[in-house]
């Protein structure tokens, strides 16, 4: 099943975080980590590869920056 899933990581200004969270269909909840700038966080999610093309433009419009998509080797539930 990992072949059909990808990871997305992005930087988000805290003021845009709620908009971003409404867009991303994570397996459970996104991982949100602080960055050196206290106004920004890193957001990481795992989602279906088929959803990425439609979601990335929405994320950019909502203020996400530095979006990275990466393959997954294994997903353990």
C-alpha cells in the first residue's frame, strides 16, 4: 500500500495553519513542528498519491511554501 501513498512536507505561517489543515486529508492528523522563526511551522502529512496534484495548488494558494513530495517505502498501521 505504500506505493500508493506519498509524504508531503511544507512550511506554513501560523496564521495560515487552520486553512492548511482543512485542505490536507492526512491518515490521522498532520505532524506539526516548530521552526526557528516562531511565526512558522513545518507540516508533514501522508496521503494518497492520486490526491497530490489537486491539493498542491490549494496548499500554495492557502500560503504553504517549500512544499516537498517524497515517496514512502513502507506504511505500518
